[in-house]
C-alpha cells in the first residue's frame, strides 16, 4: 500500500489497514467500469460519500458508527476493485468470502463490529440502491424506466437536492478522509 503497509488479501488484519490507503484506492476505482459520462470517472469513493448521505436520510437517528459503516460499505474495493454483480456471481463464492474477510478487518480497524446488524445492513443496501439508481440515470445512460426496473424508485424526498459529482480523484480522496475523520470524532 502507499502507506508502506503490506496487506495479505487472503488473511487481512486490522493493523495493516489505513484510511488513507482506502481513500486513495477508492478514489481511483471507477464505478460502472468507467463507462459513464463526464470528464472524470465516477469513483467508488464518491459513491461511498453519497451512500453515507443517503443512509443518514433513511435513518436520521442512526448513530455515527452506523454512518461510518455506510461510508465504508464498499471499502474492500480499494484493493479488489469494483465488479458488477453478474461478474461477482460468475467468479463464485470465493470472491464473496474474500470480500467478507476484508470488510470485517476494515470494520474492526475503525472500531466497528466485524459483522453489521441486519437492520443496519438493509438500510445501507437501500442507500446503495438509491445511489446506483441516481448514477444509472445521471451518468450511465439508463432511461428512468430501465433504472427503475433494475434499482427500484426511491421516495423522491430521499434524493432531493443530492447530485452525482464527477471530480478529480485527489478532491474525492480528501473529502473521503475528512468525512471518515468527522464520523470517527463523533463516535
């Protein structure tokens, strides 16, 4: 990693994980395999910031630790990349196991439980789907009907005032690190 840490992907430990490495990796990993409109790829870091904001709207009373879990929901992708669901399924259960081990180590590193409660996971997933729908229509070329078929249609109040932002990875990386620090400070 850029921090100088060595991360064993098959047996990750929390002590080998740094937020700067996560933020850097996610800021350079493109959602939609980079097949989006705009001058910059829409990064997993930018997506994660949006998911955390949507999660906070879904559950305004959620404690900061669950908002942190929402921010870190795709954190393993900083080293394993972002694969679309059909590819994940084709790779098989090994990918899911790798992702789960890495996610648990990341959560432990930042003071979260290795496993997130199902009630929180469902809300994070709802925020993730709402973000994916926004991305699909705004930058990935989906029609409204097509996006609704794949991702559903969230309550318009959930996404009101939020937008998809395309910007240089350096800016997204800095905002991801800052948001992480703010959430940790609030825990």
